[in-house]
């Protein structure tokens, strides 16, 4: 027998929002935009879009109620759309949106024997999972946080992530301006730094002794190199060091975590509790950074609960998007106990907030967790003016 409000339609949209300055700041020497609109950052050899690209998912129920999801679609988003259109969407028709965990597990199993457990398949699964949870909330009239065991927080501390200016002095001035607005944490990116230790020293002088300073090392170093660098940065009261070694180097991550005095933060690129578990067991980090656009709500909660069991803090990652999976991240984080901060990608969040409805916001050092049923936000109609054809 079909559920009372079964899923009847799953749609997928690629969105490309223009931005004045590329993500991570102005292009540096030797960096060029290719014919597809991507740039490879020389500091970490990773490819990024020059627009804010994302994939939106719309799940409609028999009653006409709609759930919205979003996933990480910044590079080759057509791959994610094809997976949803060809694999996940057709299987979801007729399923119960009020059983999101069961549906997530069933969709995860579809490609188990084909070595899918990462990359585009799980990104696609994250997007539809968010949409189903949103629909569940719309049907029940409750915010997602309350459906996840109860809402602990209506606000979450935000740290300023990224100082997208061309010179060190401009980056220091920008950091100081955020502190003046009430923010107590700032992170800079090693991928666009002219000298990591020099930048850390200058930023500490600019913001004073009481601000939490963090560095994203962008997987640039071997474990030995990272240990030496982080120990020097600790002289400036480093709050955490992020992603020092290549993501595959679990042994290196463990060595760094055991050798330094500052917390080590990892995890934006991992998508499931299965990837996190061996790192927890090896004590590779003391802070995890799950990215909602990679995990979806179901896995995000699995990971967050596991972190609690290992006495590890959760400081969620925030990536390029229009705000739908950002709202999902805030909803899920609001249900967790140990969340000292949530990343605030101001160059993305502030500009794209106009494309969603609701009361989600970030001001004076805190995120406002959106209220209302489901995620508490929906895309505005004007976002579809930036629809990218697959």
C-alpha cells in the first residue's frame, strides 16, 4: 500500500550564480580561467568555478507539498544531475517522505556493489536526502531540527572564513572589520597566502589576543612539514589547523594530531560515517567539519552523533551554494550538543541570501537558525533566471 502522501516527482536544476570576485579571492600569478569557467588554484592544485554553481532538487508529494534540497555541484554539476535523473529520482517515486532515513539507506544500497562510496553518487544522494527531510518537515509542520531529536540551539556561533583580498594588509584590515562587527573567530586560507607564518603573525596583531584564529592548510603538506609549521603557528595562539595532509593520508593525519598542541580539524571532503569512523578510532582529529552538501542530513547526524561518542567537537564546513544546504546544516547542527562554531563563508552566504526565503541570517557573530517547517527556507523564483542547461 502506498503512503498517504507519497513522492510523485523528483526534479533537478543546475544553477550558476555570477560573482564579482572568484572564490578564495582575486586570481594570482599563473592562474587563468579556462573555457569552461574554472580556475585551478596554484596554492593547492584544486579546481574551482568562477561562478557559484550548485544543484537544486525539488521533491513533490501527492498532496502538492514540496521539499527542496541542494548538493555540492561546483564542478561538472551535470554528473550529479544525471545520477538524480537516471538513478535516484525514478526509485523515489511512490516512497514515503516521512521515512527519510529508510529511504536514504535504500538509495545508498542501490550502487553498493559498484564502489560508489564517495564522489558524485553520494553528493547526489545528499541533495535528495535534504529535500526529503524538508518535505517531511512540511508535511508534519515542524522544523527539521525538531525531527532530529529536538532543537538545542536557535543561534550558532559563526567564524569568518576567508579573507578574499589581494594583499596581506587588505586581508588584515578585512579581518579587523569583522571583529569590529562582533565575530570572535577568523580563518585564513593557505592556498592564497603569501607566507603562512607571516600571515598568521600579521593577523594576530590586527585582531588582538582574544580572537580565535584558524588556518586552512588545504592538504598542502606532508605530516612532517605540517607538524613543523603548526608548531610555529601555535606561538600565535592557533585555534585550529585544518586539513594539513592529503585526504587519503590517514596515517599522516594521525601523526600530526599526536604531535601538535592545537586542535586538528578534518573532514569537509568525507561523505559518510564509514569514512569518518576509522579516523575517530585512530584519533586523527579533535574537530570534525562535515559538509552538508556532501553528506546530506541523515549522514550528517550519524557523523555528529559518532563525534559526540568520541568526545570530538563538530564545526561544520560551509561551501558554495545558494543557501538551501546551508539551512540544512544549521538545522542539523542545532540538534547537536558540541558545536562551538559553524563556518561562515561570507563571500558566498551574504551575496546569495537574497535567493532564498525565510529568516536565516548571520550577524554580530551568530547564525540565526531558520524557523518554520522543514528547512525554513525555499529558493526564490528569481534564482531560476540563472538556470544552466545540462
